[in-house]
């Protein structure tokens, strides 16, 4: 596809807006071709946009599934001294009136993640803090917290008496087959956590090497994870939203390039039309003034 000097100039403006550092991986993937690199940049946005709904429902379904199992196992005490601002199994501390005693969140970094969520909730409107509930705290937590709760720190016999796996695997993941062990579930969710972070932080998500998981493969992992959770979203997502697989192709990248060039042309045409209208209006005013 040959480009005019005006189109090239517009591409240069876009490059300057995005920045050479962020555009670097795209330029490397396209051998320095600016139009293809920018097309890949916007195509990556399309891929992230397609993955977002599935990642959102997976995050909510996972945390709700784990939470529904743990709430009855670790009922909260009415003694506020046993918690850190909100009475919740997430904020339990060691206290003699809680049986079983001790914290539930024990994986590395988990306590810090809960503390950050707690600070986020309690700093919104301090006058309302007395009304904050466990559900408010759950809504403020990150996907990483819940993926962390799948780790071996919660395996029997466990490191602190908090035994979740494999005893409660069937409740949290009722759709998982017997041969699908926690190791497989952990590996899949950890991969999806990294994928989710790249999507949410606007990073490239296409497969950079033949060994890298493609966006289509990650999307398939999301659907598999939802089936493990026995979530109705596993069947519904592809009917509500365009699946990532429809965009994860070389053809889609070429379509993105054509759309980019067409968009630039439309912007240039609109600017030329606006300029012509201003000149015509100026000429009309000048003509009226000469009468």
C-alpha cells in the first residue's frame, strides 16, 4: 500500500503522540514500517477490547466462588478488635474469640493486597466507614488476590491451618473434572493473571514468538476457567461479544491498516472541507463589504 506524503505526515504525528518507547515493540515486529506498526498498535487495542469482557466476568466469578465457600467456613466475630476496620474473613487477625483463630489470607503478598483494598474502601468517605461491609471490601480487591488463594499455601496440610485444597476444589470449581488437578488450575489462572495485567495496562498481547500463547489461546483458557467455575458466562460470552479469535489473525491486522489509512483520509478530507467553508465564508463577507 503506497502512501501520500500527507498520509505519511499524519502517521508521523501519531508516532509522536504515542511515543517511540511505547511504539518500540510494534516497530520491531514490523521491521520499522511505521504504517504497519501503527496498524499493529491499534489492532492490539482491538484485541484487548475483545478480551476485556471475558476477563471482567472471570475476575468476578472467581472471587465470588471462593468467597461463597470461605464465608461459612470462617464466620466473623462481632468483636471489632479481631479485624482491621471491616468485619470480614479477609481482615481477620489473631484473636482468642475466633475459632479457628488466625488469618485466612496467608499467601505471600496477600495481606498487603487486602490492606490496600481496605485503605481504598475506608478512604472514600470516612463518615460512612461504619457502614462499610465485607462486600465493599471484596469489590475493592484485585484479581491477583484471588488467584493467589489458589496457591500451595492453602494446600493440606497447609502452612497455617487454612486448608482449602483439594478439599474444597469441588465447591469452588464444580465444573472441573477429577483428572484436572489444582496444578493445572493454578497454572492456567496464573497465566490469565499475567494476560489480564497486560490487557489492563495497555501492553502488547499478541504472540511474540511461536512458543508464546496467542490471544486466542488465552481466550480459550478464560472459557475453560469459566467452565471449571460452572459459570453460565462460559456459554454466553461468545454470544454477547465478538470472540478474540475473530481478531487474532493476519487478515485482521491488514484490515486494521486499511482502517487506519482510511481514517486518516477522512480526517484530512474533513479538515480540507472545513478550510474551504471558512474561505468561502471569508470571501462572502469580503464581497458584502465591497458593495
